[in-house]
C-alpha cells in the first residue's frame, strides 16, 4: 500500500501540518527501475514460495491458508508461475543465481513432485539454479515412503516436519489431525528417502503445560 498526502481523509489536514514528509505514488516505470537497482550488486539470491493449502485449518496457525481445492490449487500455481516469469523478465539479470529455495505454507507437502518440477522449470527459465538448497515444510501425514521419495526426486533436500508435539492431548488441543505415530513414521521415511537435513517443529507454552 502506498500513501499519499490525502490518504487520511478528514485527518489529512492535521497530518499535513504535523509531518513535513509527503507520500507520493511512484510511477510503474520508476518502481520497476528501483527494483532492478536493488539487485544490481547481487548475484546470490533466495526465494520463498508460499503454498497456502491445507487438509484442515488448525486454530493456532497464524499464516495465510485455506482448505485445499484442486481447481483453486491449479489457479494458484498458474498465477505463481506467471509471477515468477514477471519478475524474471523485469529483472532481466542472467547473473542472479538462486542458492536457496524455501517453500512454506499452508502445507507445501500437499503438492506433488510434478507440480514442483513445473515451478522449478519456470524459475530456471529466468534464474540460475546451480547447487541450490531446496527446503520445504511438511505435514507428518503426507510423508509416506512414496511421497518422501517423490519430493527428493523433485530436488528437495531439506525438510521441516510439523510434529508440534509428541503428546496426544496437545495435538488435540492444537487441532492437529496427525498422530504421534504419524510423526515418527514421517521422520523415518524422510531419512530413508535421502533428505539431507530434517527438522521437526515443536510447540511449547501450550495451555495447561508446565515447565
């Protein structure tokens, strides 16, 4: 959001007297040039992708997310690839090398390997992907042997599993639909599939917990 000097409605006259700075809306061309200039002295960059889809909505989660709908997923991925292409064409800088890609959510593990390969192919059209670290977040229930192997095949090497707790009552309070057994199996499947780094998320200071 960009503010101008009249953005505060009837209070604008007050703000004009109180502040010497004036907010001006830049032109599209100047915004594009400013963005390009910010990458002029950079070669290594990182990319964060947000996949906002979940099987169920946990009440404790503060992030942007919605229930999975296949039609909505396809529309979102199309828009995501269009946005990657837009920034690639805007920057038009062959020296930019993606050294780190992290996918968060939502539940990124709901996507399949072919969908990730399409995303990577789009990034590769505009940026270099040499020796890239590819990490993602996952729900324990999704990390079957087959899914873990698929994701490694697609290029993922770092995994953060949303275990949250190894206590059944805490999982229930958090609205999590996976079990303790699901979490243990997910870690083992990820190890056998060949993930280089495996992290588990754990939540503390939950209602009723003591030190």
